[in-house]
């Protein structure tokens, strides 16, 4: 019963934390209006950067990452890495489908990245350099995100094997599901990538 209650708390607290729309709150507080009416209409850091305010985009990135990382760390301390992953994953879902915004939120990359170091350092060691390297080379955020997401599960397994660390199959399975969900939230981006029409960062993009 105690374990069930901790799991339930992880889901509720994680989801509510993830639902906080920092990108929307920060841009409104800065007098920039509704971020959903700018660029792609997304509430994440990439779209905030399209306002021209790098400081606000960085703040959004940090806070969107922190809300998942905080949930993952807190519940990892309470119940282990599996419960931490459950809380972080719930924050991911909350960010993508926030109750405060009629379940229309962001795409979850910052929240996914934020939970990784607290749930699996090998996973973070794979995702961070892949995303940074590809984004620097191509300036296409979605390509970097999708590539990092698809490499996280096998990359984590390989890094753990090289370090002779035991595999946590629950965590590996959860990361696989989250990576698959990233493809769902980026399905429109994926279609444009396949068509060769996905814009590079900095190019004008109409709201879709």
C-alpha cells in the first residue's frame, strides 16, 4: 500500500509540476504577450527564443528542465530510480498536455532532458552531446531532438555495458516509451523533415 501511495503521489505531483507553462508565464510577465501567438505557437524554449529574447528562452529551458528534474529527484529519493522515472515521465506528460492550457502544451524535450541525469546518467551522457552536436551542425532543433531520443535507449544500454553497470530494465523500458512519445509530439516536424521542408532555427515559420 505504501508503495502504491508513493507511485500515486509521483504521478500527481509530477504531472502538476510538468503542467506549469513557464514559457507562457515568462513571456507574459516580460510584456511579450501570448507566446502561443508567436512562431510555431509552442510554449517551449525554442519558440520563446523566436521572440528575440535569449535570456527568456534560457530561463524557460532551465525551468522546464528543472520541473521534471525536481520531480524525478524527489521521488527517486523516496522510492528509487523507478519511482523517480515515473514522476519525471508524469512531468513530461504534464508539459505536453497541461491541465491549465486545455491540454495543449509543449513537445517535451526540455522536460525529457531534465529528468535524465536524475534517473540515468548514462542516458544523459548519450542525449546531451547528440542533441548539442546535431543542433550546432544543422540548426534544426527537431532533428537533433528526434535523433537524441532514438539513441537514448540503445545508447544507455551500451554505456552501461561498457561501464559494467547492471541494467535497470524498468528504466530502460520507460526511456524507450518516452523516446517513442517524443516522436508523437514531433510528428508534424517529422513529416516536414521527410519532405525536406523543416526550417532551420532562425528562419521565419508560420504558426501551424
